[in-house]
């Protein structure tokens, strides 16, 4: 997994201009890589199932947009509209 991480995540390559200035940003990038590997990507090339499906966490593989997308439904409670100052 270490070699795959270095290959797929540019911030972990040895001679690269890509760098994370803060540890938290490197952690976020690594967590996105792990989520991609476990929820979107199949385990092997000939498999259809992701590791999360094999573990029984999901019924289907996530699409890339579902992995990075975020949505919040407010329902009847709308966000307050603040008038612009002229």
C-alpha cells in the first residue's frame, strides 16, 4: 500500500513540487486516497466488488461524484436571507 500511495498521491513522491504545507492537508489527501481505494475502486482488475462491498459495508460501489459530493437538505428550514448593504 505504501508504494501505491506514493504512485497515486503526488505529495508522497520523492522528487516533486507537490507539497502539503500543513500536516492536516496531507492527512486529508491520504484519507481521500483511502476512501477511493475502499469505496470506488474494485479490489482487483477482474473483480466487480470494492473492498467495502466485500466487507459488507455497501451494497454497490460508489461513483466518484458520490464520494466527493456533499449535500445538505434543509427541508422547510431555509437559510436566512440577509439583505445586502448598499
